[in-house]
């Protein structure tokens, strides 16, 4: 059979066509990869991750994680630009505010709550950089989002750890979200990498004795003792605890135990064992709450202590409002997570007609009720006509979020200033060591109470407000108590 031979010019054309096809296919694959990468990137330091494609990571304010954060992000971006522009005259370090800024209905912290925290964080940055507490080095404030329920904490923590070196010089992280296992894991990773931390609203009693970590919030034990002491002064002698047993919720799991320990004595008792529900079982927890009023009608406790999240409290109040023993009056007492309810949820809870009391983290009226327990210069920023009202006139401050965000960043700023003065270097490890020197004259002058820290990182006898939900869904201030259970004027 004769061999088939192609003319040379045909061979060349086939070869060129084949090469062009290979190049085109390769380019297409590269283009698809580039497009996917471009779609996954929200901004510098911010990427899409998780099943809901949340934009998570770190921003200097130029990228806004949620539309309702526009105003405060713009202020932070402007201040950060000013700080960087003046870096040759005034050195700076970075502090990140870390919490879930892309919240969903499943988050215990609300969109309003995290916005208020960030507003307070900006106030502390402003006061430290150019306000009444001006000091050096200056602070560049970063906004760090680990996603809803902090599910993407690993990515955001790694992004922050990478910013320890120039030019960012990250030394501390504030905020840190609610008391959950994900946030505890994030804290441990920060600690391993020598970054100082100040928790803002984290109250779970089990989160302590971690190198470099302190918190300004009273612990669940502090809240329980403050609440129990108030109830005893009010004449309450019998109670019952409703306990969320969801695994990984460190807030709920320690709150009920702490209240039991604080309340029970020779003349005060619980009328039954803890009544439990499991909020992690989405198909069952509402039904579990639905059937509890029947048992409460039989037990008739003077106080029902709800050791669960505010999100679940509203469902429980709905069930209790539909109880069969309509003549029996109930009072429900709970913890600070109630402050995460938005205005609509608060109004809905108030409509049940059940008295609801709770221990908060901070409240603007603490200053008027117990001025000796609160820093006047700090507190005045949260009063009518203060800087917070001037900057953010449409936001309320009764949930305490702005005060807690402010005090957390203020504590970090105080540690930075002390490290610069006494250590001669401002790195995370040095700032973390300074937290335990904040006593006496070196206390943090917080808007939610003066702050010093125990060796385990918890605040020392922090002031605790007792609050009431009014019939109109408004928050009413009742008194200032403290970890020892006594109002400050009685100590």
C-alpha cells in the first residue's frame, strides 16, 4: 500500500492550527479560573466563602460588609486614611474589631447590635487618636468579619495574623462576638500567634485563663449573682430554670448553672429540676418551649429564669402568654442576650403582658444612677447631645452595644499606650501583658463602668445593669448592681 505523504505547507498549517487550538483551550481554562477568582474576591482582603457566598475577611472601612454599616464604615475609613497619611510624624498600630457583620436570622447577635458595637469602637479610636484621650501610637481600626455565626473564622483569623507585620502592624483584636465554640476557637488561634484580645460582649464563664485574652463584659456568673441578689431584695423565694442544652453554646450552658448557684440557699429554692430544650434541633425546640407553660402552671414559681438566647425568649413568651392558668402571673428573668433583640422583637415580647427583667452589659442611664461606678467623660458621649448622638442620630444606645464596643477598643488603646511607655515596643505580647497592670490609677475609664482585670482575664467586680422590658417594648433601667450582687453605693 503506498504511503500517504502530505505536502509540507499542509503539514505546517495543521501544526499551526493544532497549536492555536491548544493555546485557545488553555486560555479559556485560565480565563475561567481568573473569572472564578475575580467573582470570589469582594475587595482587598475580603473574599466570598461558605454556602451563602458571604464576603468575609478584613476591611479598613473602604469595603462595607453590609449596607447598614455605611455611615460608620465611612468614618473609620476616613480616620484610617488620616492616620496612614501622618505615619511619618505619628506612628500607628492596628486594632481589629472582630465579630459577625453579615448576620442572619440564626445569629444570636443582631444587625443593630453589631452596628452599635462598631460605632462605639470608632468613638474609642477617635478619642485615642485626636480627641480627649489623644496618645501615641495612633490606632488604625480594621473591621474583621468571620461571617454568620463565625463559620468562616479560620479564614478571617489567618488574614489578621498575616497583618502582624508592616505595614499593618496589627497588635490587638477587640469584639470577638458572642460566647460560642467558633469564637473560642478563634481566640485560641489569636493567642497562639501572640495577638492581644479584648472581648466586648462575650460572657460565657468558661472562657478564661487564655494568654493575652481579657474581656470587659461581666461573666455569666457575675450576671447571675447580680440578678439573684436583686430578686432576693425584691422578696422572691421560689424559681425555676429553663435551660438551653445546645452543644457549643457557651453562653446558655453556663448561665443556668450560675443562677442556680447564686439563687439557692436556706430560704430560696428551685421548685423543680431544670426544664430543658435544645435549640440546635431546629425541628423540635419550638415544640419543647410550647409545652413548658403547662408545667409552670402546676409549679407556680415566683420567677422563671430563662437560660437561653434572646431569639428563643420571644418564642417562650409567646407560649407562656397562651397558658391555661391565665390568673397566674409570671415574671421572667434572663441574661444579656436579650439586648440583641431588635425593636420589632422587643415590641412582640412586650405584647405578651409578661414582666421581663434581665441583666444587661451596659446602659447609658448607669451614669445617672451610679456616677461613682462609671467614667463621666466616657459616659457623656452617650448622653443626649453627646458625640454618639451627633454622629449617629438615628441609632439608640439602650442595648449597650455601643458602650461595650467603645470600652473594648478603649481597653486595647490603653494597653497599647502602656506598652509604648513601659515596654518601649508595641507588639501583641506586650499589650497583652499590660492588661494585667490596669488596676488602681490605671483602670480603664469605661462608659459602662471602670474596668480592671483579674489574672484569669475577667473584669474585676464589673458594674451590671438590671433592666426591664416595658409594656411598649422599650427598655427601662432598674438599678446598677455588680458581680458581688450589691449596688455600687452599698459596697
